[in-house]
């Protein structure tokens, strides 16, 4: 019986973890962890979800989690993750656009202006002068 106790304890622990995974979503957001009751579906998908980097397309791919969050009254987590992802995308793209604008306008931060001028200016070429030794031949 002494060898059966760890097996029974492990079985009971595993069964309780499976029960929780079948009944709840564990969601990690910018506000921390939240346990959200599942909508009535028997699947193990999305038992845990880290939604901090999710965009709108990811939410449309996982309607079960979105429905469960809205039913639980946590719809603000959906909008917050989409807004923060969109804000990060726009700020990254605007930084790239600012760099491109400064490059086009000839302004760079901390770079040598002489080096920048050489990048966009063709070198001056002088025409070849005829050789004096070739004229006598």
C-alpha cells in the first residue's frame, strides 16, 4: 500500500489539473494573471493564453477565448491588447519614417555631414587630357 500512495496522489493531482484546464482559461495580460470561466465547450485548447502581444487577427482566430472574456466581463483585455499592439506598430513605423525623412532631407543624428554628402553626390569627373607623347606619333 505504501507504493500506491504516491500513484494515487499523482493521479488525483493530474485529474484536478485537467478539471481546471477544462473549466477555465488562465489568461496573462498586462494587468497580470486572470482565471476566466470557459464557455461550454470541451477542449483543452487555450487553457493558458498570453495575450499581451495579440493583434486583432489573433483574436478573430480564437473566438472561444474572446467569447469567454466577454461573458466574464473582461472585454477590456481584448481592446487593451489590440490597442497596445497597434500603438507599438505605429510607433515603430513612424520611427522608421522619421529616419527616412531625415535621410531624404539630408539631416542625420550624430553622423558626419561630409560623409552623408558623399553618399548622395556624384563625384566630379575631369575629362581625360590627351597625352603629349601620343600627339607626336
